C-alpha cells in the first residue's frame, strides 16, 4: 500500500496519512495519525457511526476520559455513540485509527459492540497479548505503508475466525446508512419479515444500539460534517430530516454536549474531512 501525508494549516495538530487503496476487509477504513506536539488537552472526540479502534504506538502516552469519567490509556476501542470523550493527555504518539462497521465489529473485536455499552475500553482488556504484539509490530516498522498492511492483515485474520451478525441485521444497518438515518424501524422490520420487537432485540445485541438510536447517530454524523463544512444550521436541519432547527440543536447537544455552532469548529472534524471519505450531497428521504 502507498500512503500520502496530508496537513492543514488551520488545524495542523497532527500529520495524517491514508492508505492509497481500500482495506481488503469490507466495512473497514483506516488512517494514520502522528502527534505534532500540539494535541490540545480536553480535545473532544465526536461520535461516529462506526466502532473506533485506535492502535497507539510510539514514545508518548495517550489517555482519555470517557463519558462515565473513567480514564483509559494506550490503545482503545470506542463503541457506537460513545458520548463525550475528552483527551486527557496525548503527546509524541502515533496511531493507526480504524473505523469498523458494526456489522463486522463483533468478529474483529471478539466481543459484541453491545458489550462496549457506548463507552471506551482499553484494547488490552479485549485482546490481551495480541494488543501488545500489534503495538510492538507497528512500532518496529518505519513506514505507514507497512503499518496499514500489518493492521489490515490482523483485521482480516480476526474477521475470518470471528462471529458474524444475522444477515437481516446487516441488511437493516446497511439500509440505515444508505438512507442517512432517514428510515422507519417498523418498515425495516416488515421488509425483513420480523416483528419490530425482534428487530430491536437482535439489532441491539449485535450492533450495539437499538435501530432508532443508530439511525439518529447516522443522521447526526451527516449533519455534523455539513456544519463543519460551513453550511448553516437551518439548511442542515431542513435537508437532514430534522423537524426544525431546534430539533437539530437537541440532537447535537445529546451526542456531543455542545451546540451546533461549537461542534462545527471541533478540530477532530477538520482532520476527519482529510482522513476519511467526504459525505457528498444529501440523500432523498426514503419515507417520501
């Protein structure tokens, strides 16, 4: 794999590298981060509709406080909708950050996303010695190309031997993502031939959130990126499927603890636009 290093003059707290080619594992995206000595203490991490895996290596420490106030160090896993997470300490570190579709997260992690319960946990608690081995391997190689290849091989190996989710659950998640959160749970249940209660139960246990909450998270994610791109809150609310601007405001505060105006200027979203794929134009509301 080849990678390209990207920088932003207006939010250059990290160097960011991306693989030139997609992962061989469907549902995986990744990027490399190198601290430039300017990672702000108290930086807020914005929830994303993926299980986030941070494989930390390098000389310096990384510590975060999760939504419950617990501090976690080193390599981390954050569940879907992980709430307000703040960086307590981060300096002279490097990491490969991986976003896992919740459809494959159980296979890769060896635990259901529901077990994460929307919080952040130390990777050592899930993987034991394997977490230490990948950390050492990433530190031993000198290029991002090699690091991405090592990470991809690890994810592929774990995915092949792990448990899969029900195809109906995977289909429902894909519909939620494709519809950018503008879906009705009862319609999803009818289309897979399940009761609403059965879909709720299976989806919650295998994906980590109930379907309605998952849809809200996907919708919020698109709204947050449009706000960060400079679009007005009123337009984002109307085109994003919110009842009004107040509805958008409530959802953003619920996921981040801050207002839409504040979340739009978060450094992590500025880097996100470089490190990950852009979101494009609004989708047609499938309810219409």
